[in-house]
C-alpha cells in the first residue's frame, strides 16, 4: 500500500512562501515524477512528504493515516538522495543492512534480505567493499538497495541521476523503471530533466514556483498542455511559442506549435530563412527566422540538405496548433 | 621535465635549507649525547669521562619512576578530558544559536594565553586557599577551603593544562563535525536511527580521524609540559607533580649537574620515541585511506 494525499499543504521559510497551498493525490503503485525548473520547490515538496521538513500548514496522509506530524522514520517511506548519502565507513553490506539493524531485526533474517536486494541490484560481488571503492552507478544501486530492504510504502527519489554521466543515466533510468515494474510500489521521483519525466512517469506533476501547473500522464501533457509554461517545458526541442499578429489570426494571444509538427512545403503560410541547422543524423533541427515572428525551431528528417541562408516555407500540421489566452491558459 | 638532470638541480637547490635544518637538530642532540657521558657539574671545574654512570644514576633515582608515572598520568589525564570534553563542546557549538561567532572566538581564547600566565592565573585567582575563587565559593557554602596545589598537585596541573588544550581539540573536532554530510544524517533519520545511534554510527566514525590527530599532536606537546609546573608547584610537594622534563630541569639547573641532566634528556627523547612508535602503530592507521 502506498497512497499519499496532500491537502492544502503550505511551506514557507520565514517570509518566503516556497509552496503556497497545494493539493495532490498519489495513488498506490504509481510512478509519479515531480518536474520543474530548479528552485520550483519540487525537492522541498519531496522533503515535506519524507518528513525532513515540517509543513507550515495543511496535512499529509499516507494510506489514510494522518502523517503530518510523524517523524520521518515512522512514515514508512524510503528515500534515495542526490548525493546517495551512503555511510562512508561502512561496507556495502552494512550500508544496506543499516535500516534493518536500526529496526532491531534478527541478524539472520536481515542478512537474507540484504542478499536478496544485492541479487536484484547486481551488487553481490561488491558487498564487502566500501562506498569509496565503487563507481557512481554502483553507489546509486547501493542507495536504492538500502531503500528496498525496508520494504517501504513508497520510494522517494531526489534527483538520483544528476551525478551520473549521460550514458549511465539512461541505463539507471531503465533500471529504476524495471524496478518499479517488479516491486509495484509507489515511487515519487524528483527531476528537472523533462526527458526523465517523460520516459519514466505514470503521472507527471509539473511544478513552477511552488504551484502545480498541470498533472497528467506524459502523453496528456504533451498533447494538451494546460498553459504556456507546461507547453514550453514538456517536449524536446521546446514548443515554438508565437505571439503578435500571427497569433491574433487564430484569435489567441499566443500560439504554440511543436518543432515536429511543422512541415517544410513548397508553398506554406510561413516563409523564412534558415539560421542554424543541427544535423544529428536521425533528425535535423533548423532554426528559422520568419518575418514578424519569434525564431522558429523545426524538426525535420535526418537526410535533409539545408544550410544557413536557405529560404524555406513552413506549414503547421492540421490540428496540432495550440492556442493560449492572455493569462497563458489554453483556449478551448 | 623530471629528468635526472633537473632532479639533481632540484636537490642542489633545496640542500642549503635541508643542511641547515639537519644541523639545527643534530648539533644540540650530539652535544647532549656527548655531555651525557661526561662527569660535568657546574660547581666543580673540569670534566671527565663518566661512561654510563649518568644514565645509571638517573634511571635508578627514585624520582625518575615517580616522574615517569606522573608524565604518563598527566598525558593520559589531559587527553581524556580534552577528547571527551572537546567532543561535548564541539557538539554544543555546532548547534545553531544566537551569537555563535562570538561564542566560538571566546571558546578558542584560552589557547592564546601563554602557559605561564594561565597557570599563574589559576594558581592565584582560582586555587589559592585564601584568596582564590574556589576558596571563596567553598567558604560561602560552609566548607573548608581546599588547597588544591598542595593536596592534589598533579590533578590541579592536569586541570590547568586541560583547560589550555580543550580549545584546540574543540576547534579541530568542530570543523570535523561541520564537514559531516547533512544528507547522510537525513538518510539515517529516514532509516529509523535515533539521535543516539546517529551519533554512534555516523558522528563517531566520522570523528575518528580528527580524534587521532588531536591525540597525536597533543601527546607530543603534553610529554613536555613544563611552564605550568614551574610556576605553580615547582614539581612538589616532594616529587608529586614532577614530570620528566621538570626532572631534567631540576637535575641540570637546580643541581648544576649538566651530565646527569643530559642523560635525562636523552632518556626523555628515547621515551618519547617509544610512545610515538606505539601511538603511530595503534592509531596511525586511522590516518590512511
């Protein structure tokens, strides 16, 4: 079980409201990702759920029980920290066993659990090493192992992959997703990387300045962003947001079109000059300057042979245009 | 760059400093060794070869064993107080509080007071049986004043020296505490560790290296405590507060026996090396890795 409900939770540090009143419900077994730019309060929100920070007002309940004033240890949650926070003087085995030892578990039973966790995480050969002798990815796995053995109601991950190099990050991302498939435990994952959010989440919570901008599945957010912030944050490369006369034609303040929803045609509505072209092999990203509009990013096929200064004409695909009002919200 | 040629040049460049430092050490040591084999008293003119007599008399002197025991008691006593007291003070000073900066400076202050001054202050203002603060307090509470330096001379000196060294260990342990990773503490908190077990399983292991440094450095200085003894008890009553450095001083400058004093000095050097050897073997391995 691992249903977590936040009701009008508020957190302020002195005068500063980091999180103005917020409601959120996380279902049992869900993989929820909190995503947002740095400083948006996503880590604070995670720490509030963990109990490492006290709420200023509002309540947090875990499995229907009020946990607002429970100390972290009694909430039954396990956390994986950004710095892994392994105990440097203990071996891998002792690190993983630490929570069990603190819970006063029988040594034989604890050893069996550690062995099992080590098998799941491919750490069996490293049990006697110290954290200092492990690579970044292995340390990450030890930190996860320490969380698994407690059999928590939910796992909390605080930007766990940000200290790893790009290749390892993709691997660990898959490993964590697979772990979620195996354990089927609720996981809450904080990241500023929208790619991680899109690839891992059942449900994404987009945060901005402590407020929830939108909650939904990755594709929901991609297909129908609630406002310009979510539209610009989810998807890579970013959605083109166009204001001015062109937007007024569609009776909106801002219109948005994703780079992959623009076609290069012989005779389209938008004429422009290619500024920069990035050839990635599989794709080509073009920065196009169109008169009277913001620079437009276009995602085109990989074998395209266009260069700086070439004139092209663009057409948005039918039905892929997003319209936003003066307040930034999507128009129906 | 590091060719044989440049290495030779480098050796040549540093040699003046190395030679000077080497002479600085070896000349006094050599002279002390030389004197320790001479019958050399400032009251009788002339010197003559004495063989191992000086060592024999120094080591069979009843005062030597007292001094040895006193030296060890002093070192161990001060180490116990400063290590445990230092951990306690460091933990207190690590807590967020108002006026932290000023409090920290004040805690460090005793270390800047020179040993003769601090010992005299303790002797005359605190421990004096007539005018001392402790005597006043005792009298105010209806007890008879206690003459610390006469009745518990070694303990009094241990207290004085510990007072002077407590800031040192506090400072080193405080910096170590401040480098303790906060996320580790939080992780342990989530793992269900109580404050006490967090202290025992995280803080203490984290501090071992600093404690080792404190013990090593302090031992070196505590083996040669002298000023505090000279200005308070003069090693007395009898030999109750005489340690080895003070005994060497008494031998060579109070009895004018340069030969005997030199032998004592060499014995002290050998003892210090034995202590250093065992100390390094016992706790030096904490400094590896």
